[in-house]
């Protein structure tokens, strides 16, 4: 088994069909395969052997799928990297993965060649369309790999320390792409998928690139998300499937161009990465006349684990139920199932679960102690088997002995007509242990003040849940996919009183 077989098969069945688009640049499946085969041949001549690591540090440009599938054809393990990484971070990725070659985009500066030189490996800078004039003998047929051989090492965000590399196998990625294409977004050659999720992130890689190649759909790329550009591309390319994180939906919904946007081609929208605020989902569906399906997954689950699936009852605010080939449970700290409706940690088992963390056996055992991967996410399960995310286990705020889940408070902020984004955090407090604070970004042109926002939430939540401190920000810190990063939210000095309140 080699994940690249999906490209080989689609290139044979529909060679002239558009595979990748970037504005006016179009790469059909025959050309994508030929370019990837040339890369595989070049890697072979550079001494890259099956199992060697190849780094990709590129945005969403056609070079990414060319180099991704070229590396897989050669039997290499791909290490996708955020092109916005700093020198120290690049050095860590290079050393921890032990990569042999790294590719960078010619618009990303000197980090790749300088980092490669320092590490004593090969660094190659390519234009947005990929390497050209490769004179090596192409490798068009994939090097044979076992189903449990590692195909990709995806580094986690490192919220609790240095990033760990999740090893995803050819089977993990191939099966999850098939499940996504066949049962979730139900794509085929007539579909156009919006590629605004970063391809170096597992959501964009599996549900965007790999699902498109598996089904023969077209992936239209946006190198860096911009809501006005996204609305333009949906209309221009007749996008049928939009995939994004909640902040992307909010940005498009609140864009000045939204009232005039032609979104009539959309049939399916999917969201993941973080919990979708119910108000954003409802307003997006109402304005654009489409359905938004919420799902759930992690880097370690390749990524999709659960989904509100087409043809089945869709429960707003839930993450649906386990996808094909996956099992989920809600457990306590001892790994025992909790009663229906009670919160607990999501545990996952199935063909999508990572092989382990690269060179981290202790971390692997901690994450998968008994064959069930511990997600770190708190959820409830209802009588129909639908799961609802409560919050991240590590984001739980304990105020005066009471558990407060930030998501519930944030959902309340989103009900206010002036609020675009909200992030609720715990702040150390001398008497209570933690106090609740909230950073809020307003919609363009909206006006309100922190006191009014605080009163709005206080009137709708129990006394121990509402934030005693609210402050306005221009924008909230976000990760590479656009996910709001609570851990990066800063509070103004003196935002919370020192005594009991």
C-alpha cells in the first residue's frame, strides 16, 4: 500500500481533468502525476531511500501537491511544515525528524537554505508551480510500502511542551481520505473543493488534497485565507464543497462583500478544528442557503473521527457520531465509560489512529494506554450516540471549586449582535484560584463597551460562570488554520481584581 496509488489511479482514469487550480494556473491529473514522478526520480538520484524524511515548507501553492505525492512515490516520509515558522523552530523540525531533504517556497526567504546548510542536509527552493527541468528518470509507480509504514509525520502544536511528531501511516491517511470522500462530503469528478485550509495541516491535507485526489475532484487553492478572496473564488470556480474552521466562516459572514456574493454553487460546507459557535453556523446557512456539517478530529486521528453525516439526522452544536472505521467513547480518568449525558474525555480507536509519536515511546504510551487514544477533549454523548464537545480538558477553568468550560461562555458572547470573536480564559486569582476573563473582537463598524458585554453574559449564565473582566481587542490570536488560540490571549494589566468578587 502506498497513499500515492490514489494519484496514479485517478491520473489513469481522468488524465485531462483539472486536479489543482491557483487562479489562472491549472494542473490536470496527468500533469500532476508526471510532475510528481519527476520529483520522485530526482529524490532517488539524491539518495533518498524509502523511509527517509522529506520536509515541505510551503503554503497552498501547486508545488505542495507535486512535492507531496512525489515524495510518497519515492517511498519517503513527508514532514509538512508551516512556512511561517521561525529559524529556531525550523532547526527543531529538522533535527527531531532527521530529515534528509527539505523543500521551501521561493517566496519564504532564506530560512530553508540556511536551515538546511546548518543541519548538513539538502535544501531546495522551488517556485509556486513546483520544480522544473528535472532531468532524472521519473518514478511513476509508487515504491511499495506496508499499510502500517509511516507516510507523514505531522507535528502537534506543542501546547504542553515541544511539538511531537504524530506518525500517520499510509493506511491511516488512505482510509480517512476514502471515508471523507465517500461518506462525508460525497465528492466526485464534478466537484470543486475549496483549498483554503493549510495543506501542511492534517485537516486540509486529508479532507482537501487527499480526498480530492481520491475522488477525482478539483482542488482550488488560496495560499493565505482572505474572506473576500474566498467569496470571489466560490463564485468564480463554482465551488461545491467548502471546508474551513469556524473563524473562516465568521470572517466570510461578516465580510462587506457577503451580501453580494454568489454562493449558489455550494452544496456542502464542513467545519472542524474547533467548536463551531451555533450563531455563526445558523447565520451562515441562512445567508448563503447551504448546510454546514460539523465534525471532529485531531492530527493523531488522520484527522476525522466523528461527523454529522449526510443522509442522517443533523444535530446542531454536536460533532455527530463516529465515522466509518472508527469507535469513540466518553471516559473518566480511569478509562471507564461515564453515564449518558455526563462529561468525560473522548477516547478513540480505529483505522485512523496514529502509529505513535516519532521517537517518543513514553508519550505514545501515555496517549494510547490501552489501545484507545486519549484526545484531551471533554464531551458528552447523548442517547442517540451523538457527541457534543464541552471543551479542551486543559482549558477547564476552576473558579472557587466550580468547573467552568470556556466554550459555554464564548457561545453566550456570540449571541450578542456586536461580537465577531470571543476567547474566554482563566486568570490566576488569590482567593478563587482562577477568575474568568474574556477578550472580545467586534464586528466591523459595531460599537459596544466591556461593561455592556459583561452584563449581557451575566444575565444569561449562572453567577459563577460569567467573566468579571472583559476587554476589547482588534483581533484574537490564531494558529495556522485560523483556530483561536486561547493560550496566546493576553489580558490588560489589572484586568481582574485581586480580592474575592
